[in-house]
């Protein structure tokens, strides 16, 4: 047996042992790109990859991904994305623009980390935003409270307990919605999992993200940045369902972001119940 074949056998045995260990875990964790939940609805979504938790979702457990992963620096045009290997280790970086090009997403399988914040007030209404007209992808669509990317900086690359994503979320809530950091403490964000999806926007650009889903319940004052946000509003469950109905019917030109729609269709309302009951933690 050659050394290459021996290494492959060893790798396969290790993967089998890891999978058997995961099967004994109280959590259902999907760890291979061959196990994907394929969604077939009107949105141009190609795949969904999600870490599923038990009914109350009390913990966040990291897992290996078998894709190239990217993380951001602040500039839109400067070098800003870190490529990572299958063990989530940083191995390089690229520009935000290049990483959103569908040509690179399709030919190089480039993937970047993201986070999606779902902020509820004390009445358990969800804050939504309409993305600004200047967004590179999905301009003027309605989406969850805040969606962006960790920067390529030490504080936002911390994997433990999704701390890097939570730090990034706190920063971006100030940038986009004018919410001060002290109003959204990092330890108040509840990470519920990570979702992998791919979605083209205008044909030239699109998204391919490993998206951290972060929930938080806080009463905040909102002062939207017009460069980032066109509009905001709070909705209850029934109002959100009506919003989805209008989007499906093409009414009022209303559109929802693909990542938000994935969460709405698959997870949101069950999690919302736990938010209202105070059992999300």
C-alpha cells in the first residue's frame, strides 16, 4: 500500500470514528457536504446545511466544514476575506467583491462566514430591515434585523461559543441601525446554529455563506444608517406570515432575502415560540 493510500485509509477511519461519536451525541450534527437538505421552492437556493439542536436549543457546538471559508475586513474593496481549510483554519484572504462574484463561487467554491441577527423586543416582535439600494447583493429586499460578515480581525475570528460572530454582530448593529454596544451585550446573543446556503443575486454576484444565526431579546432605540438600511419595522408572527404571503404573490414588489426565507420556512416560528416562553436558553 502506498503512503497516499495509507493516509487515505487513516483519514477514512478517523472520519468514521468521528461520525460514530456524533451519532452517540444528543445533538444531530450534519458534518459532510454529501448530506445536504435540498430545498425546492421559488427562491434560487441550491442547498441548506444546518446544525440542528434539540427542542430547546441550549448549546452551540462547532463542527468541521468541508468547504473554503472566508472572513471579512472592513473595506468593501480592500483585501478582506480569509480562506479557511476543512478544519476552519485561516489560510488566505480575498476582497469582498471578488468573493461575491458568482464566477468565483461556482468555479472556486469560495465560501464566507456570515451572521444573521434576529432581535426581538419585550413584546416579542421581530425587528426587520429593508436592505439599502446600494447593497452589492439583494438590494431593497426585506430581511432579518441585521446580516453581515465577521471582519478579518482577531476579535471576530474566535470560534469558541461563536464569540467572533457575536462580536461582529454587536459592531454591525451599531453600523447599520445605530444601536449602541451597551444595548446589545455580546453575552446576550444566543447562537442557535450555522446554515450553509448558496444564492445568486443579479447573475454576476451572489452569496455563498456559512451563516451564524444569533437571537437576542432587547428593547433598543433604532437610528438606521441610510447607506445600509432603507427601512425598518417590527412584526409579530401574523404580520410576518402576511409579509411572506405578499412576497410569494409578488404583491407590492415585496421580496425577502434568501437566507431569511430559509430560516422562516424551516426554523423561525418554532424558535419564536421558545423566545416567548423564555426557554430559548
